[in-house]
């Protein structure tokens, strides 16, 4: 099955031009509107040279404006994305090891792919992997004969 | 592979008592704090009898307070969750058809499971399925002999 997934590896990558992103210097109010509009929880943060620099999520934004007693919404226009973004997250090279990605996707809803110089290449998502798994599960029984090596009693 | 996933079916379900939820009559400010605290994008909405009634997400909350020019944060304390929650979403019975769930998970990050009377049983997530897929991919080549039925030339 691993081999069958590998045959489809190229199609898992959603290329950078089809992935919404936010700039580091954008303010949190802009980031919040972008996240609301696209309906995602987390998106990549890039610098002006389209290099991958972080991830920003709705919980990170709300957390940044959460005071002791209430939410300070006035702060949304003051804080820059780079001040609250997550910078410690896995980034993989292209071509990537599918097995490594499958393990990362247990914890992360998507994994970022970047080239050696940090340029953002795209993302691999849980959804794309599940799509392929469904397709392969269907094809599998038509194409292959499967036998248990040791019969269980 | 479908059969191997089926053998693990029970372990995919995260039971209701381990899933954060929100009550229908909670206000949006409370919902926003719960979503921020747990770091999820979407969670189930239950009524006082623990019946599943909807889903609420951060984008739904922010969208509800988005005016023509800006965000009306004052409204967060006024609007009830039941006014903005999503009520049109797939709910499956337990025991469920794994194949159906796999297809739903391409579009939804989790699928809700409920009993006939609407009582919330739990959720099946992409993450749990991917965890099992990783494990099975490993076990597969040890336990089974796989042959192509028709050789490709």
C-alpha cells in the first residue's frame, strides 16, 4: 500500500499558488479576516520574498488579545502577525519522504513543503491523503491478490 | 486494507466524554474562549440532554460579528451559539460504515457519531484514521503476500 501511495505522491502537494497565506507584517485584524473568509484554522506566514516563516491560527490570534478578564479587541490592529505566529513547526523538503509526512499528519492538519532556500513550495494535507487512500482501497482488490503469510488459528 | 482498517474500527471513535462541546444557549464569547483554549477550529454543539444539535467554528463566530466596515465585538456577548451554528452536517450511526466515514473525512476534519435518539456518541477524526493507516502500512508487508493479478507491461 505504501508503494501505491508513493505512485500518487506528486498529486498530494497543493502548490503554493493555490494556498492562502499571510504576510509577517500584516496586523492581526487582517489575519483574522483572511482566516474567517477561507474558513481554515491555520495558514502559512510568508515574508516579502515568499519564504516560509511561520504559521498563524485563530486560537493564536484570540490568545494574543486575551487579557485577565476579557478580550482586548482594540489590540488586533496593533499587533503584527510575526509577533504571535508559531515558528517551531515541521517543514519538509521536496521531494519528501511520504512515510515521514504520514507520521506528521497524525499531529498536524497539514505539513509545509519548502525548498532548500526556504521558498514556500506548498502543503500536503490530511484531506488529500485520505482522498488517495479511498481511491487506492477501491483499486487494491481489483489489482492485487492478498494472502496471509501465516494463518491465524 | 479495508478489512484491516475494519479490524481497528472500534479504536477510531473518540467517545463523547473526551470531546469538548458547547451548549446551544451559550453566548459566542464563551464559545470563542473554549475554541481558543482547546485550539480546535470546530466543535459539536449539544442541548441540555446531550443531544447533538450542531457544529460551531471560529469562522462562524467571527463571520456573525462582521459588519460592513469592521468587526462588532460587542455583539459576542449577545448572540447565542444556536443562532449561528451549522445544523446541516453529516451524522452517522454507531456501528458505522467505515467506507462512508472515509469519504466524509475528505471534506470534514471529523465526523460526528450519534445514536438513534440523537444522543452524542463521539467523533471519528482524520487524525485517528491516519494513525491507523500508518500502523497498518507497517504491519501489512509482514503479514500478507501481495501479488499483482494482471502484470502491467
